[in-house]
C-alpha cells in the first residue's frame, strides 16, 4: 500500500470509527439484520480491527525486566575486511544510505543518526526458533528518515540491506508501509545504553517490534524503498522467505 493509499484508508477508518461502528452497535442489538448488509458491515469492521491492530504498540518493559545477556542468533559476525576495520575503529566511516523510490536519497553517519530525534524502548524479542530476550533499544524512528528522504507514492515496501552473508546469501528483509511507519520501528544504534555488540548487529540494526526476530535486520547498510520484490533476491522479500522457511509477514 502506498503512503497516500494508506493515508486515505486511515482517514476512511477514522470516519468508520465514528459513524459506521456506532451504527453496527445499534444494528447488532436490533436483531433484525440479515444477509448482505451484515456481510458488508463485517468486512469494514474486520478491516478496521486488522489495521488498528497492526498499529497497536508492542508491550514495553521496565529496566529491571531486561535480560542479563541478549543472545545472538543467525550471523554473529561479519566476515568482510571493511566491516572488521570499521568495527575495530568504532565505525567512523560507516554510512547508512536511504535510496530507491525516494526524492531525496540520504547517506548518514552514525553521528548524524544520533543527532536525529531518538526513541528508547524496552521490548521483548521473539525468535521463531522459540526463545525470547528483553532489551532496551535506542535510535531514530524509521519514519523520520523516510520523511526526510521523501518516499515516492509508488513505493509499497521498505527493504533493509545488510552487510553479512549467511549460507552464501546476503541477508536482507522488508516490511510494508504500516510497519515502516509504526512508531516502534527504529534504527537502533544502542542496546541497553551501549553501542550494539557485534553479535547483535553492530553498528545499526532494525527493530520491528510487531514482528518476529528474523525481520529485525542486523548489520544494516541501506534502506531501500521499492514498488515490488521482483528484482530483489529470489523475490520473496527476505532471506528466510527466499529459502522458503518462513513467511514474509511474521506479525506477533
Ligand atoms: N543481518 C542479519 N540480520 C538478522 C539475522 C541474521 O542472521 N543476519 N538473524 C535474524 C534472526 S533469526 C533473529 S532471531 C535476530 C537475532 O538477533 P540477535 O542476534 O540480536 O539475537 O536477528 C535477525 N536479523
Ligand atoms: Mo530468529
């Protein structure tokens, strides 16, 4: 869905929230409703609940709930000389690019990312393999970068490019615009108040709090706005999706 389409859908849903839904309440108690009218109302109500549900915040926790150590999973290191050199130096020359279907492409240093408005959130990471960990993440919201880059209306998805290669393939992931503009979708540079350790995705990793762990791309190098996945990897929108193991939408 494009941002513009999303906006008009949201406006429609806001309108539904005031008018149509009170009508549903009244109608439901009358016990005279039948057939097509019920079906149409059900469709709107389902759309309303689904989208409102996807925009809800993931639970946030207290500092004392943080896991004593945050497990690393998948790639734990990046076997690349430029990455090794930057890691040793504290990533002075690391740049995050924002590209693709944007009017104003960006290339940002860590200092520039840290100078943007920041969000800190203590959330639970749930891996599809059956473990969880609670950590405190800090970084700018993805929406801030997308607004500065001016995403074009043709863009339907945001792709996250990574520095690591796993089983011979470059890791990547993607989300739709609902998750891209979700307030808890941040580009984290810190875990529990310190720079992100290498095993957890230094220097930058995504937090996509309403989805499972494999969507949270580590070792982030670029953010790309695209219309479709046809030209990317095997066309399924992510590393695990291409291999065929996991679904593209991993909502929790
Ligand atoms: N670039 C990259 N991102 C990745 C992975 C990976 O192997 N490479 N693994 C994913 C999986 S399956 C999980 S559960 C989380 C693990 O994050 P952690 O290492 O901080 O626990 O990162 C996700 N993001
Ligand atoms: Mo995972």
